[in-house]
C-alpha cells in the first residue's frame, strides 16, 4: 500500500491478490460468515470475544466441513491478501475481518475499476 495525500492507496497488484483470495467460493463464504460472527458461529462456545478477537479456526473448520489443512491454507491466503487478522489466544488461532483494509479495497475499486 502506498500513501498519497494522507490516504492509503491499494496498488493494482494488491487488488489482484484480493480478487484471487475472494475468487474461491469457500473463502468468500468464510468472509461472509466473519462479517457477523455471532450470527454464524453462535452454535460454538467462544474461546474469546468474537467481535474483538475473532472466530477460532476450529469453529471455521467445523462450520465449513473442510479439512483442517484446507481451512488453514484458506485463512493464510486471506491473511496474505490483508483481508483478515490473526490473533492467538493460548493455543487457539482466531481470525477476524480487517474492516479498515476492506474499506480501502472498496475505495480502490471505486477509483480504479
């Protein structure tokens, strides 16, 4: 990301990585679930506050029905694209959406595309 006039800009290459990450239906579904974690993961006992820390990767895996290795790979892809943030709570890994980054991507799409 570069800065110009005090605003963070998303480079074209970064947009491509975002589109690649969201081009997978399962990753897109996970991002939709993470938008409202209480509604989508309410059946799972939270290890930490879902709104501030995120959703435990084991809960994402259980809800998706995908293999643990697949979910880990998908979450790494979303993290590399800057769409989610990882937080560790003890031995547990939690993910939440990076809403600031998503807003930057939306602004970049508005001015680029």
